[in-house]
C-alpha cells in the first residue's frame, strides 16, 4: 500500500485534508487514528500492536470498505481483494465512473454436468447474506494450502456453499494426487486465494459468485482479473490438468468461461 494512495483514501472519507504527497506526517497519522477509531470493531486485529506497514494497509481497507469498494476483512494483509478494491477506487476518482469489466462467454466451451447458470444461482444456492451464510460448510482437506496473500500461513479449511463442497473437496484431492505436494508448490497451485466472500463483482454491480459461496481463487498475482491467455500463468500447458480436474468436478475455470481472471473457478456457468 503506497502512502500516497492511503492519503487519497483518507481524503475521500473526509479524514484527511493535507497534501497528497506520500509523506506520512502528523496530519496523516491523525487521520489514520480517526479511521481506526471509527472502524475498530471491524478490525480482525489490534492495529496498535502491529507493524507500521500492516497498520496502514488495514487503514486503507477500512477506507475502501467505507467507500463501497469491498476490500474484504480489515486484516492488514494486502491481497488481491485489497488490490482490486484500490484499483476500483482509483478508476472511479480518475474517470468519474465505475470500471466495467466485460465477461463475454468464450466460444466453444461446453461445461459438464448439471451446473446452475449464473443468473439462476439466487434460486439454486440462495440469497447473499444471512441465507447463504446459513448454507456454508467448511471443507477440511487432508493437506494444507498456503494462504496466497500471507505465505507464512496456511490452512486446510475452505468455506463454501454446502451444494458445492463435495465437488470441490474431491477436485482438490484429485489435484493433489495428480501433481503431488512438490509440483503443487513449484507451480503455485497450492496458493489458496479465497472462497466465500460477501462482496460485489469487480467491475460490475451484481453479487460476486464468491458471495454465493460457489467460487474459489488460486494464485492471484499472475492470473489477474483482466489478463487473457497466453499472459495468464494458468494458461500454460503444465496447468491444464489442474483446470481439467476442476472442470470435471463442476468447478469451472473463468479463463475457459470468459477468457480472463484465471485465478477464479466457480460452480456456475454463464
Ligand atoms: Zn474469484
């Protein structure tokens, strides 16, 4: 998180009136303390006992959430949700409009099985918010995945919709059997980048598939929202078994659905 961006965010929330100069002086610090006081209940940690860098990232997340650019949890870790929320904010203040990201279907892709359409997920899975929350379940894998936005940590628990969980669990176990831990590590397939998340779609106004608990991301940085093949890492030949196994288990790769956002897989077709 650049200090200049944090100053822009704190100016937008009305907490900061100083220069947008990237010099984090007393005015900036006082503004950060105001943001913290207002949003303290939503912080997942105590901002006064962490590093300066993490504290500023958390402050930016609090501002982004307040400005309706969902950054996710206020945890101080600069993951792809925080990055994309900041991108959305910067686009909005630069252009005066929200960025639109088109997701036109890729031609010639036929998903397997009986997978709901995106437009029907509200009927099939439920409404985002309390209803979806009550239908989430936690998969417990027999191995761990690294947390993509904080690689010193790992988890074997993934929270998704109960109607999508058995398929995802089977897919991940099959992927592990295919590649083994060393190859998963080398290829970055073991970098889990988030599943359930109550937020809007990036570059759109409808709910994200993540808000229905039917989406998961892996290794965000080289598989960005706007990046197509062959630039996206997961377009490489070594990754095709990974995509194939996910698809066979009804978790469809976005790079095959709409040709971008290769980090993203969902149990919904277009
Ligand atoms: Zn995603």
